């Protein structure tokens, strides 16, 4: 890697408001979610925080966060010690941040850069939506279950009436 390539690389992987991040933000916003960006008061400064769902979302660059088994996580041919040490430290820190958030009662979701590639992104974003809906149901607990049952009974009753007449 030339020094120039290396600095491009560094800039790309460290920066906030990256393309993958913007993709997730736009998707969530268009689905009615509102979120805080880079909440510095929380462990790891989560990329997105949906306070109402008590959920933090991290959008991880595959190289910088060491995505195991991922084709986007390839060690550069030079300065291998430097990079592997740095990435091991990042992974350790990510792990500690997730534990700290969980201990404070936050749900955490990690999305990898490779999961937002054109071929993958639709599946990933739909999965994210399902996960957030699930968390929402979980947080609301029993009261919502009761409402569901009630609505279902009513609509069944209405259908029967139609069949009879
Ligand atoms: Zn990856």
C-alpha cells in the first residue's frame, strides 16, 4: 500500500456519516423511526440510537472492526503487525461497549458494511425492520398482546356475520 492509498483507506474507515450509515438512516427515517446520531454519552458512541425503543445501532466497517470470515476484511500486505494489533484492539473495545450497553438495559444491533452492498442491502434492511418491530413488541409486553387478541376476535366475528347474510 502506498502512503496515499493508506491515507485514503484510513479516511474511509474512520469517518462518520459514511455511505452505509446514510443508507440505514434514510431507510429508518422513511419508515417513521426517529433517532439520535452519534450519542457521545453512551458507550461506544453508537451510530444511531432509537431512544424510544432503547436500541443502539452500530454500522461497522468490515476492515476496521475486523469482520471475521468477510471478504472485505483482508489484511494489507504491509505493516501487518500494526494493522492486526490495531484491529484486535478495536474488536476488544467493540465487545466491551456492547456489554456495557446491555448492562444498562439497551438493545444493540450491529450491521456490517458488507451487508449493505447493493445485492445484500434489501435483505439486511428488511431484517433490521423486523428486529426493531420485535423489540417494540417486546418492550410493550402484555398489554399489546391483549389488544391483538381483542382485534382478532372482532374481525372474525365480523366475517361470520357477512357469511350469514
Ligand atoms: Zn463484512
